C-alpha cells in the first residue's frame, strides 16, 4: 500500500514516514521546492515536488497512492505574515482533501492538534466531542487549525473517508526547527531559562504519535477524532524531569503570567516589528500558557479503546529529545 505524506520533512511527518516504512508501507512525500530535506535524507521514499497552495501539483503527488496522511501545517506562535498561515493551513487543507476525493483515495488521516479540543468541566462527555471556539484560542496558528479541522470534517460529512488525530504536545527526535516545546528543551539545555510560569501540558513521544497515525488509518472510524496524548504535567514537573535527565539545575523562580505576558509584548514589538526577526517570547505562546491543557489519561482514552494506542513513558521521550538535540548541535 502506498501512502502520500504531506509534511514529511517536519517533526511529526518525518517520524511518521519512518514508522510507515517500518510497517511495510510505500511512502511518497509531498515536498516544497524550498523545503529542508535533512529529516528524510537516506529514507527509501519517493519525493513528489508540490505545494498545498497549488492544486495541480497535488493531483500529481496523489497519483498511484492509496491513502493520504495530511500532516503538513504552518506551525509557529508568531509570523510576519498571518495570511500565509491561513493560506497553508486552511486553504491548503481544502486543496489536498479535494484532490484526495477526486482521486478516490481510500482513507485519509488528518493531523489536527489538541488546541482544537474544547475544555469542559462536564466529565461525562468524551473530550473528542468538545470543539474549541476559534475566537477563544490564542494566535493565528491555533485559529487556523480550528478552521482547517472544520474543513476536514465537513468534507468527511460530504463523503471523504477521513479520520482526525489530535496530538497533544509531542517531544522526541527530528525536531529540526524546533517546535515551541522543542525550543523549551533547547533553552533549558543551553541554560537560557531563568524562570517559569505555572502552566500544564500533556506530553507524548513523537514516535508514539507516528504509530497512532498508522493505528488511526488501520483501526479508526470514519468521521471520528482521536486525541494522541500520554501524561499530564505542570511545566515545573517537566523542568524537574529535565533536571534529573541532564543534571542541569531547573529554574526555581516562578513568575506571574502577567509578567511573562508583558515581556512577550515588548519582545514581539522589538524583535518582530523593529528588528524583523522571530521573537523569543511570542505573545500567543504566553497566552496559551494561561490554560492548563490536560487530558484524560492515555490508558482511559478513546484512542486506547478504539485504536489500541499505548504510549511509552514521557521521561524516556524527553531523554530521546535531549540526546537528539545534543547530537545535532542545538546544545552542548
């Protein structure tokens, strides 16, 4: 069986490409002309030049494929051009899914995010039944992913055989950019974290997320969403694990969210608007930290029951991330 993977040069996508190869799939990767190819060097995959904003290139990329994993997204808490984020994440999703339907692709796995999951105190409802309001999420990335997931589900309702996966916060190898969470680990390793804020995340090994995608293809029910997460932690607990893994002292100073937000506004103005470079403290990232993003334990999750998803311990994933960043020159 041949699978087209969009975003195969990225963090989740490159781990997914490796997992598909391990499981005997043929893999084709949609790759933009200016993509960094380090993550797929040496892999036995077919490269298909193309762009989510160019429909003709998508038709060509899907030729000969049986299934589609749409993983690609413009992922950043800050961007100098918000329109490009919506063009890639929303219209690009519409383009690739429209092409997949026209080609008669047998099944699509769409990679969404935990940010599209609503938070409710009503514990009788499955987390996957809750949808975040795009107006309530911070930043263009999260807003665009809410809109893109709606596009995907609408196309599913119109007949496209599609399953949605919602990874929480993946960590592990091949985080080349790196992601915001990967950057947190890099900053810790380089001793650039003097303080922390009180927030909470659900971490998961990116290699488990890759396996979860394949499980969603093979076992997932059409039209359903599946959270791919593992364990809930506070940021303080995450830093404590990193201290135990590396021997580097974790920051002991906790600052109020409003202090971090003020620093973020200053940094974003100076870095983004004056010096025209990416800010180290994006405002959207700090606003996101204002809410604990915790989810039901992995063993009790819908993904465990229906897909057989069983993630590994998070401390092992943190260890893999630390080793990968050090081996690839991000930190000493």
